[in-house]
C-alpha cells in the first residue's frame, strides 16, 4: 500500500469494500470521482468500515488526517441506488393487444 495520490484537502470518500483488513475507497470532490486507494481498514472510522459507507475525510501528505462516518449521506445514497434499481427492474408495458 502506498500513500493516497491526491492533493491535501477535504474529500468525500466511499468505501467500495473491505476484505482481509484492506478497504478499497473511492474519493470524490465536488461530486466527481477523483481517485481511489487501497487502505488498511483500521484507518477508517469503526462505524464506517463497511461497503458503501460514505465518509468525510481530510488528506494531508497522502494520508488520512481525519475521517468521520456520514450515516445520513450513506442512507441517502443507498435509497437513491435502490430507487434506480427498482425503476430499471420494472417491466415495460406489453405490446400485446395493440
């Protein structure tokens, strides 16, 4: 594992998954994905160490200086993803009888 190759500052981070003590994390700024990293899962807040957890992080020198779990944003994103899935899984109207 190497440092996080992003400029110092504040980011939104989304945990993609945690396996064997390592977390794959995607970093966003202003709604755009700007990078990713594989980190020791112990660097994440205990309540944010799961897939799809949304975190607010501050990077300094390629390392996480501070991180906090954002449960409301995590829930909002989960609901939005479920809504998209539900809309996509609906069957289109049948052409029969037309």
